[in-house]
C-alpha cells in the first residue's frame, strides 16, 4: 500500500508492506514500514531496486559464512587446521562479510 494522507493511515497499518510519502501526513508515516523521502511515487522503483541489491548481498554473505563454517570448522576439529588459523580465518571471514555489506550503502 502506498499512501500519504490521514485517511490512508489505517490501511497502511494493516498492509503487508506500507509505504508513505515523505511529504505526507505524519500519522501515515508512523504507520508505514517505509517512508519515501521524495514526494514522488517513482521512488518505489528505487526502493525495489535497493531491496533487491540488499538481498543479493545478504545471500552472498550467508553463502560465504556457510561455506567457511562447513569447511574450516570440521578441518580444525580434525586437526588439519591449527586453532589459531581457524580463529584468524573466522576474523577474516567476518571482515569480508562486513566489507561486502557496506556495498549496500552505495
């Protein structure tokens, strides 16, 4: 639901995804999940693009973390990887995930 006025606030509160216009009524903005800063409905297209990019980055981070944990933790438990190397790898993995997540802000 996309709305901007007082009469939209009840519907925005009940919607699965509620989007309010930034220049709309404060009550509508409070009931919305997302507030578009610009007062243009075309901002919804930017919102969807941003959400898709963000979800792609989340999937990449989950895949990387799952792969690391699936390979390195059993290797450390079997003694094939020293504990310090596994710990260093975990820290490097966390840094990689954070740096990858920062791409969403661009």
